[in-house]
C-alpha cells in the first residue's frame, strides 16, 4: 500500500472516530416543553376556585379596553355590536386568538387592541365576560318572536341548543343584540365577508328578510 493511500485512510479513520466520540451539541441543549394550549390553561384555571377568582378579577380590569364598543360588563350599547356578556368563555378566547392571528377581521382598532393583549390577558377577559349577566332588553315584537321560535326549532336548535346557549365552539345567541343578529345572518346568507361557514350558509340560504327579523327577535328575548 502506498504511503499516500495509507495516510488518507488513517486520516479518514481519525475523523470518523472524532465524530463518533464527540458529544452532539444539539443533544446538550434542553428541549423546550411544548407550548401549553390557551384553552387547556383556561380549563385548568376554571377548575381551581382560587385561580378562577383571581383571573376573573384581573379580567375585569383588562376588559376595560372592550368597553368603548361592547359596553360595561360586555353589554353592548351599540345595536350592531354584539353583547359579550355571558358568552361562552371558550368561544370568546378562540375568537380573540383568531383576531390576533389575522384569521378574523374587524376594525383596525379592534385588531390592534387584541394583538396587543398577552395570551393570559385574553384568558382572563374571556373568563370575566363569560360570567357577566346580560342586561335584559325586551324587544317588544311578540308576533315576530313567536314566529322566530318556530324557525329556530327547525334550523338552529341542533347546534345552538334549545336555550340558545351554544358551546365552547359555538356562540351563545340568547340575549344577543337584534341588529347584530340580523346583520350576521344576512352575511351568512349572502356568503360575503371573512366568516364563511358552509353549514350556516346552507341553513340561511333560503331565509327571507322577515325570517331573519323573526329569528333575531326571538333570540334577543331568551335569557342567557
């Protein structure tokens, strides 16, 4: 064997030995734990009375940024702006997260405000608002409410529940603002806007304006 060939082989063996013996730098670095889901964290807080009380108290102060449009305690003073009082906490948190991630759109002011909130602040606000009572606002359109109840039983009850309470993924409709409900149903019917939902579009496609008014009237009279 030539001296040059022997030297190359020796060098290759030496490098291979070093690579095998040397500890991996990446292995020395601690692997960060996976980020805790905000929904999981909120559930854990909800199951601890002391932690829940503290979170709701913090949320009361942090929710002050929402009062300009959504009112004190989440009771909207604007007919086209939804009540957040008594809304499902999981649903509120999910919608705030969607605003923060750009998956849901609104005014530049609202988007910027929510993006500025820390994840824990969003949890606190959702827990606070979900525990606030909706101010009763009798609609007075009794005939429409009766007609709306029949429509609701046919179209909406399977998802939103008999009492309009929804779930952690489906919004509570009971006690909601009439104008907001009408506007939302018309958007689903037309397929316009960024909140396109195939199931909602299917259920609202054949609704007349009078049907939408009846549904909104009925839902606004339900007590959350």
